[in-house]
C-alpha cells in the first residue's frame, strides 16, 4: 500500500517545499511552553482566530488576503475566516473552516470537504466554524486560552478569538500571549530553512535591480522589477512591507515609498539609491537594503559615507553572539559612524564627548535592527520587565533583550543627512560645537546610506542569510558587467 503524500506547501517549479511538520512542531513547542509555565492549567485548550477576508471600503472588491501571523505560525493555513484549537495536554489540533454556501461553487470554485483540509494541513480534526461552540463544549475544557497582548513594536493589541457562544466557557486571555511570543522568538530548523529561502530569492532580486537601474528611470520601476522577480522566481505574492526605493535626497527618508511619497521620483545621474525591499514566502519575511550609485560608480563622498556604514555593519556582525546586549551593538554602530564622520570632516572633536550628547542619533535616528520572522518586525523585542532606553536613537530600537541563539535579526546601520535633524543639531549648543557647517553643507541633499542584512544567531556567532555585493569594489564591478556573476568573498568564519 502506498504511503499517503506528505502535506506540503509548494508553488511548483523552483519554489520551496514547506512541510506541514513545521507547524506541528510549533504547536508542540507551544503546548510544552504552556504546560511548563508557572500558570499551567490542566485541561486547557488554546483557541486562535485566523484573519478575515476584507473588502476595499464599501465595495465588493476583495483586498489581497494575508493570514494573521500567530494563527499562521500555529497552523500554516492560507484560507481566511478560520479558527484553530489545540489541546494543551494531548497536543490534538482542530481546524475550524467556514461552511460555504452552494453559490460559492459558481463564483469562487470547488467547495472542498472537511477531509481535504485535514489532509492539506495535517491536523487531527476539521470541523465547521458554525459548530465551534458545540465542538468545544464536547471537549469539556477547564479553560479556553485566548490570545490578547500588546505587540511591543507597533503598540497594537492583537486580536482575541471570539465566537457566538464563547460566554459558555471559562476564558483566560493572559496566559497564552507571553508563551507564544517566546516560541516565535527563536526559530526551528524548518523555519530557518524558509527564512534562508526568502533571503536567497530577495538577494537575487536586489542583484537584478543593480544590473538594470540607470538614470532616467522612475523609482517605481525598480519596485516593479523587484516584485516581478520575487513572484516569478520565488512564488512570493506578497512583499514583507511597502518597498522603499529612495534615490537622491529621498534616500534620507527612512520609510520612503508610502502613499505620500510613492517611489515616484525620476532617478538622476549622480544619485545614490537606497533600495529597502524584501519578499515574503508563505508568510515568512526578508528585509534587505542595498545602497549604491545609480550610475554604478561611487563619487569620493559617496564612497566615504558608504564605507563608513559598511565598517559599522561588519564590525557589529563580527561582535554578535548569544548574550550580547542589543543596545550595546547599537552603541557600537554609533561610535563607528562618528569616528568615520570625523575622518570625513563633517564632525570634529572627541567622539566620547559626542556620544554623551547623542550625536549618533543625528545621523542614525532609527534602531540598529529588529527581530525577523513571520512579521518583518517580529514579536518579542520587549518582554515584560525589559524597558526601552529613553535616549535618542535607542528609544527607537525595536529589541531590548540580550541576543539569543536561533534569533533571526536584521543588522541595518545607516548614515543619513536629514535636513530636519541637521537643523535641530545646528540649533543645539550641546551638539553644534561638533559640526563643521562648511563640510556639512556639501552633504545637504546627499540622502543616505543604509546596509541591511538578515542574520541567524548561532551558538558562537551568526549565519549571514543575505548574499549581495557589499564592498565598493564588488558593487562597481558587478554593475559594470551585466554578465558578471557575484560570488561573495568570505572574510570571517562568522560572515
């Protein structure tokens, strides 16, 4: 008798096969975390609600659906309007799917039986959402564990599962959130494999952009090319976030590309490009920034600023290992930036004195990097008891806890010449004494440089997931020869 086919997500061709075992392992880890916790409750049942299909304002036009992240982490379900339950004691999983009306078959396609979803997602049982109250009652749980807690990155409260008839049950909405967040914080081998894939495809897409960019094009053309490559080559229907394609002074706008500044400028001769884009596969993210001149040749000033950021990036990555404080890595990046800006003549004086008045935040107002996973700014950066450091730059750091093995992080130092911040510093007696106004004036309109790589923390260092040209020499050679392949030069056991 032939073995039943394994439940696998796969979009064909060269896209990655992701086994449903990834999500079974996540559920197992969650049950263990809940059972081992101080507030463990026998006969408890986790209840998660998936994302809902939504429409554009008052129309009947569907918005492109993307699954809610916690639900995806536990079940890997691509359809909307589902629930999932997990018996903490036994690990049994129940998926609840909508009971679709007959008209669905006319307009939307085949209506599959419950057995289809049981096989597709390798869960123990499938029921209809309209029966959820009766099915859960038959299990007689002592308590339903629902998800309610704050995302410490966005400040938003995650959505708690609710259904008609939930008032019949004893509900606890405080135990689940901290445990599932800690589970998502560190990645399993299977999750790391998906994140390697998203980085590989997105790295190739960035390299394709470097081969095709030239003055006279629009920034949005680069966004379009990136999305096209990730979808056609990687099966990535979604990007992890709105693409940032800043050129010239737009490269100093940290979150450029939004509705008010939609990647619409014409790329000019002499512009620096800062392209921050990442593809997403099966809800797992990537987040990569490449900075380079639009014409493929660095000017002296562009080279100096770029190499300052590259030195920062490589120094920080060489220092990362389990146990180091993320805030210290940010401070290390700040120190290197200030040292390099002194060499460039933008700043003068004691770097130690500059650090005391937070000069680093004038040129890098954002944090060094963040956790990465199912969300591009992944959960877990500030667990209970870990407070933000209320200092310029550091207050924007998206993670405050020590680095742990199996974390996946971005390392994204940058130097920007943001008029608003430069004007504030020039008006601040504690800071303007370090600024060389004549040299600084030369960099008004320069924009900025960011170098962003994704890393997985290992037992004694890091695994670099991103693979794009990084040195000035690599970038210039790669952009000069359309047929040239890029092979990274390994300069460290860690990198």
